[in-house]
């Protein structure tokens, strides 16, 4: 039988990994584009990154999408999100 503490520990690990993804994304965007995005403006759902930012910044991100994902893969490996919206 699985104990509640084991389930909570597993859930905590999932939350930490989401926060790690967001922090890594923020640092990569700052390195590549010199762009700072608030944590509240980044959501990751179903392995897709959703950004709540101005369209001009989204265009810059989409232009450098390959470079951004290359750096994300270096830092996150298999846990890298698949797309940015």
C-alpha cells in the first residue's frame, strides 16, 4: 500500500521540476535576448510553454526559437518543453 507521504513527496518533486523549468527558461531568455519575464507570466502545461507577454517580445522569441530550445535542452535534457506559445 502506498503511503500518503510518498504521494506528497512525488507531487513535491513535480512542482520542483516545473519551477526548475520556469527558472531555466527565464535565464535562457535573458542570456539569448536580454529579456526578463516575470514568473507569473510563464505557464507550462502539457509540456508547452505559454507566455503572457507583449507580441513584440513573442516575435523576438520565435525568431530565436531554435537557439532558445538548444540552450534549454543543454540545461534540462529530457525535461525540455516541446513548444512556445
